[in-house]
């Protein structure tokens, strides 16, 4: 008998086969006394934690787009990352199916 089989046999002998009488009643009793948080409260809490991060990320992206804007582009177009409107770009739109 190798060591793994010995360990397996020892673990089988010491394993708990049942949780004893009244286990289900104790669990259900504890579940009924615990307070539950409504879904709206949980969503609100998550939203309030994520909003500052999302605003910071949007501000960083807007600043990067402004720095890399090209001539002839309005500030709004640059912040949103829209390409500059040129005659060549307008002709390219007509070529697409």
C-alpha cells in the first residue's frame, strides 16, 4: 500500500457522514434572521463607487483627444475623438455599400 492510499483511507475514516439532527432547521433559522439588502440599494452603492472612476477615465480620454486633435477640428469633435470632416472623407462615405 503506497502512502497516497494510506492518506486516502485515513481521510475516509475521519470524514463526517452527516451534520447531525436539526441541521436544516438551524440553517433555515439563521437565513430567516439575516437581513437582506434590496437590489436597488446594492446597485446604488456600486454606482456611487464607480462614478468617480468613470468620470476620471472620461476626463483623461477627453484630454488625450484634445492633445492629439488636428487643425480644422472643433473642440467638441476633438473631445469626442471624431475625425475631421474633409471633402475626401465625404467622398469615401459614398463609396461604401
